[in-house]
C-alpha cells in the first residue's frame, strides 16, 4: 500500500472488526516467512522506522542476495523483502541479527512502533520522542507477556504534532504542551494523562492490560478494536494497572487533530522524500544510503526522512537533486502523492491485474485532475486501502476496473477499460 505525504495523502487503514479469532496470527516476520506468488516474503520490523546507514546497507544486501533486489516499505515504516527462496530463513536472520535488527527472536513480530518522523528535527513537536522509542522497544523485548501480542498490534509515539493521531494505533502516547503525555487505547475518546517520564512503561502496561482483557473475556483477538468491550472500559482497566504499577494518571478528553506526514523536500533540519508505490529499487536505496548522514527514518506514509545536521542549504539542495535523479519524489507536485496500490500481480494470486503497472501507465490521468486520492486494488479485498475519502479502482472479473468513491453520498460505481488512459481521466472527472 502507498500512503502519501501531502495534505491529500493516502492514509493507512484498520480493517479490524469486533471478532474472536479462531486461529493464531499469521502475520509474517523475519523468522516466519509468508508464501506469496512471487516467492517468500519477510517483514522486518523497524521500530520508529529508524535505521542506521549500516543497517540499511544490510537490508539492501539481503534483498539483492536473497530476494527480488528491491526494498519494499510498509504503512508502518517497516521493510518487506520479497521474492525470497523458501529455505532462506537462516541466511536472512544471521546478517540481520548481527546488524541489531533482531534483538529478540521471541519479540521480532511484535516490535510494531511508529513515531513522529520529524521529531527533534523541526520546531513542531513538544518533545523528541526518540528516548521514548528506545525505552519502549527495550521494555517490549524484555516483557515475556508481550510475546503474546499479535504481529498487527501497533504502538504510536506522537511528539504532540498529531501526525499519528489518525493511524488507529492500539496504544498511542502523545506528548502534551504542558510537558506530560496522553495515553490512549484504540479510538477511545478519553485518554490517561501521565508524566512524560512514565510514557514508555505506561505504553507497555497498556498492551499487557489488553492481553489480560482478551484472556479474561475468553476471546482470541489481535487488535484493541476487536475486544468485546467499549474502549472506555479498557481505559479503566489500564488505569487500574497503572495505579498498581505506581504510575500516576488522570482521565482527560483525548486530544484530536490530524497532520499528514512531512511533505517532500527540505523540512526543518531534514530532507523528506516519497517513494512511488513504496518500492525502492536497489540503485535508489543505495543512493539514499549514500546521501544519508548517520541514519534514515522510514515513515508510515511510504517515505523517508533524512536528518541533515550541520549541512548548508546548498548541500541539502544537491542531495535532493541526486535523489530526484534516481526517481524518488522530492517535491510536492508529483501525482504519486495521490496514488496507491496493493501488491497486485504477480505477487498475489488473488489479484486480477497488475495494478501497479496500470497505476504507473495512467499516472498522467491523475496528474490532469485534482481531488481525492486514487487507490488501486486487484480484488474486492482492497488490501491496505487507506482510511478516509478516496476513489477505489478495483480490478473487475470481466476486465478493466470498477471505479467508486469511498465518501458520504457516493454509491455509484462504473467499469472503465484501460485500453485508453484518457478514459480513466474522463471517468475520474465525472465520478467526482
């Protein structure tokens, strides 16, 4: 899935429903691969999206040596390697462990943490969440109970700017203007106000309270939204556990607001680039690591933030030109910021079309119109579709795509063939 970094950006969605799962979570990891049509798939968790340049190089080497050569970004700032041979688990795990990307094998699928990508690099947040990120990841890997979390359970660390407020994380910690923090569960309207110093430990306590609520309720669920109790009930349970742990708190109305990811270009003390359809070729990834100074921050919007401490405006401009030359989006006017797609063919057996090729071939049709983001899907599952208003293009059994608007007051759908891209442009203009 692609999510963009502009005001019209595509945003990831939660497909959670109130259910009781009758099987274990099969979410892929690095040690447990997923069999896809284009080979095995590994998902490497990158807490906060933060990679050292050395770690980024290790991932590139693994992609080229064991997979299809590309580095695929997810909507949680993680990395996927595709096209792997089924027996390559040990060959993949060894270099990743040596690079510090697998600090705990028992926790490798549960280290799902997103963090404000520009935290500490501009003047928008209330604090730098990097200490939170390090402390939470360390505590998570030390918790035996946390191993029972599903590979879909998500933590979000927001530095106060609100960029992660709408990602539907299971546990969200958001810095407050007065120096404290809000701890919120799922989409609950109330939050628990805590001290900033207690935030990482409180986030883990909240996750453990979720596990306990699922056990006592006799249900097997993966996400907070799937629990058979109201969000405020879980907030109360978390409050009781915080008290038992000696963590002071009080209930407050949860802060709202929404900020999309950083726009492409020079932003604060950093550079921001967007990756079309979230797929880095080996040359693009290598150029990114050559430009990076110390680290890279993968974002939940299929982009990358590169901190640029101590650089001049001319140096930043030159770096952006190099990244633009290899096909990365470095400015706010690209139509790629409004286009996303599932993996499609040949990676998915259920897909009826090579949706990414079709999205690329019709990019000018999107360029010619403004309005809602466009998301391409190979079947009705619409895997990875973004939240919010959008246009869905779903591959039809008879060929072409069914276009529909996911927004209030739009029920009509129409089939559009793609033998002439101008038909898509006309249909997009007409349907909205």
